[in-house]
């Protein structure tokens, strides 16, 4: 499988480490023999060689702060659209930054690659939250695969669980903790910290951005809920139509009162069937301490899936991280190599 990386930041490098580390195992156990023909990154540079790039060497160059464009056999100055138009590759890995308002430029990267007959895997929430139905149709029309396990709960295999293992179940509701930063802040507040101190600790630990709005106002969870509504429930939800409240208004007094009442606040992303409609919401909910989601503390993510066959199934795991999110792309590549339907 000839791979094209678009965006070579944390997640793409996490995948690269896994590809190098597991190269023999991937070939022997999963029939995934890979080579990288192209890499393009807006600041880190670009390289293209249809005969294959030396990924270890490029990782070392990036670690040394050298531009990928200095790569001796194939370093170039192509931008992402040029690379995607020209490169010979079977699968594109889209891991540029998420723009939740426009989905760009990632959506155009994906459109071009699918139209050229490449399969695509991405961790980018923007294109999925806004254009998942269009992109799925484009992939099907071009006979290629489009997978996006890492857009919700990183490498924790929620979408695979639903697509593969729960394929014979009808799902009526999904509710979960889809943002690790806010769950960390709420956990610290239960321990007695106020909101500002908990946020600044989350920033020091690298969980929260300097501008934390996407997390604390619920927008990140909203993108994920929209993705679930549209891809799992076949709806046409838009983030703008979904009620969304973050955690900024929750006070220590409310948290203490909830505890005294045998409950706990969690920021819950929820999507459910309501007759013929699919509805979604993001907001703080008071959960009974006996609920599986109540026991999920810190930066961990979790999702409870209500099915007609098993009742409730809860999956718990990381929702971010270099290796953890890189793994989601690896998981998708293995599926593509095996020819699973998208
Ligand atoms: N990190 C996680 O734990 C995690 C978890 C789930 C999903 N995701 C999603 O996965 C994606 C990648 O995340 P990340 O953590 O790897 O981010 P990152 O470290 O910022 O990497 C993104 C890379 O894409 C490059 N880039 C941005 N725009 C580009 C363009 N137009 N053309 C070419 N390259 C471009 C950036 O270049 P420069 O920085 O060099 O300018 C950067 O190297 C994001 O959409 C993110 O939301 C991340």
C-alpha cells in the first residue's frame, strides 16, 4: 500500500512510529505491506518519490528540526493540493488541523484524493462533522474506502465496535464522555479545586489549549456527537442545530450538592432516536454514581451504547494522544488493506 501523508504533526508522527515498529508484524499477520510515497506539511516541508521515501530518515530529520524539503531524493516545495493532485498513492492519511466551522482545507484534500481513486483515513473532525454524507458517497462512487476511527475517542475503537462487532444490533442511543479536558477539569473540581485552578492545571499538563473554548464550551464534543449522529444513525445533523452547553457555568457548590445527592456532573454528548428523528445534545448531566460513565475520571473518554441485543455496552479508553490517535489511523489502514467495506 502506497501511503501519502497530508499533515505531518503529532498524530502522523505517532502513526509513523507504529508503522516502523510493527512493520514485520503488519505484513505477516495483516497483509499490510506499506511504503510512503509522499509527505506534505505546511511548515515541516514536503517530499515525493514514487519509488518510496525512507520514513525513518524523515522522522529523524523532523526530530532534528530540519525541513522535509531537504530530503535528498525527492524533497520538494509542493503544497497539499499539488501533492494530492500529482502523487501516486493508494491511501491518503489526512491529519492536518481541525477547523470545525468550515472543515477546510481538509475537506478539499479528502474530496480530491477520493476523486482520484485513493482511499482515505483521517483523524480530522471538521470534514466528518460537516460533510460526512457527501464524502461517504464520493468514496462509494469511486470504489474506495473512507475511514475515520480517530475522529471520535482517538484509537479507542468505538466506530469499529459499532460497524463490525455490533453490526447485528439496533442502536437506540449513545451517550458518553467525549472530551478528556473537560472530564479532567470536572474530576479536579470534585476534589475541591475551583474551575480556574482546574483549567490552568489542565493547560499545564497539555490537556487544554491556551484558548480552551473548543473544549470547555462543548464544541469539540459537539463535533463528535454530530459525527456519530450522521455516520452511526444515518442522520443529517449540523453542529449549528444541536443544543450545546459547556462546563464553564458549573460551580463548586453545585458539584458538592450533586455529591451529597449521590450524583456526579459529567459533560455528556448524546445522540438518540426519537421516533423517526435523530436528536443530539451536548451539556452537563447529573449521573447516578452507579452509572458506568460516573466512574470514568481524569482525561479518559467513554461511551455507553444502548442496543436491542445486549442492553447497554460501555467502552472506555483514551480520547487523545500521539500514539493513541496514531493507532486509529493504523487500525483504518489494516481495514483498508483487508478490503473491508467503508
Ligand atoms: N492529537 C490528538 O490527540 C488528536 C486526537 C484526535 C484527533 N486529532 C485530530 O487529528 C488532526 C491532527 O492532529 P495533531 O495533534 O497531529 O495536530 P498537529 O500536531 O498540529 O499536526 C497537524 C499538522 O498539519 C500541518 N498542516 C496544517 N495545515 C496544513 C495544510 N493546509 N497543508 C499541509 N499541512 C498542514 C501542520 O503544520 P505545522 O504545524 O507545521 O504548521 C501540522 O504539522 C487534527 O485534525 C486533530 O483535531 C488529534
